[in-house]
């Protein structure tokens, strides 16, 4: 699970609990100007997430870490219902595919310019 907070013109995506170990990441900081949009799309949750570099994947249970598929993407998802996709520009990651506590509220905050 990931929590999203705002600090000035920056969003801080903090990976919680044991997910830090599985994802091999603890925090991702993204400038507001680098976020294109945040959305939900079940079609992007395909069986193959990409090449894992590094991370953890147990099919049907957890996908966490960096995966390369049409660019470098960060995943931290156990429950697809609470997952959202954050599309980025000019950043190390092309997308963040993350599970959050309240997807609707998080999308609203991320999509506010």
C-alpha cells in the first residue's frame, strides 16, 4: 500500500510496511508538473507486468517493484480494486501503478493542477 501526501509542488508516494521490502523502494517524490494524469483502468492489469528489475511478483497475490514494459514502471499492488495508475512525464518512471486506501480521493488530489 502507498500513501500520497502533498508538500508544496511535490507529491510524496510513501510505500508502507513490508511493501518497502517487496518493492525495494521506500519513497518516490514526483513534481506536480511531471504528473500527466491519475486514473483506473482494469485493462492495464495484464498477466505479464514486464521484466522485473528489481522487485517481487507472486501472481494473484502481489506485484511490487520496478518492471520494464514499454518503459520503466513502478508497481505496488495487492488489491486491484484499490489500484490506480499515475502517468508521468520527464521522470525515471513512466507510470506508477499503486494501491492506495482511497483511490477516488487520491485521483482527485493528483489530477488537481
